[in-house]
C-alpha cells in the first residue's frame, strides 16, 4: 500500500468518525426549552410591508442552545481534517505521491 493510499484511507476513516461523534455530541448536548407564554401569534409587520398590504406574524414556542465548546469541537475538527487534506495535497502531491 502506498503512502498516498494509506493517507486517503485514514483521512476518510477520521472524517467518518468525526462526523458521527459530532452529530451525536450535537444531539446530546443541545438543550431545547419551551418558551413561557400561550403560543399566540405576535404581529411583526414592518411599515414597508404594511404599505404593500402584507402582514407578518411570529409564534415562538421554544428555543435551542448548543454549548460553545461543542461548536468549537465540531468546527475545529473539520478545519483540522481539511487542513490535513490541503497540506497533503499541496506537499504530498509535489513529492511524487500518486494523488
């Protein structure tokens, strides 16, 4: 097995594992909460919409909160894998590896 092939396989495995762990951590650590209130619509029509004969309403029933370290883990992991792939592509392909 060539070095380039081993790197591509390991990068693919790491990408798959990081994706699965990121999805699970996002689902586990994201907190969903109900908003207080009775769920009645609130009018949010802008003056421009009112002139055009349109109306806008919003009903807020809940919200989500994802901790910042989870977001940093997800983004940092994908950034690191992308940087590794970019580094291999720019340096490894120039050293005679089969890309």
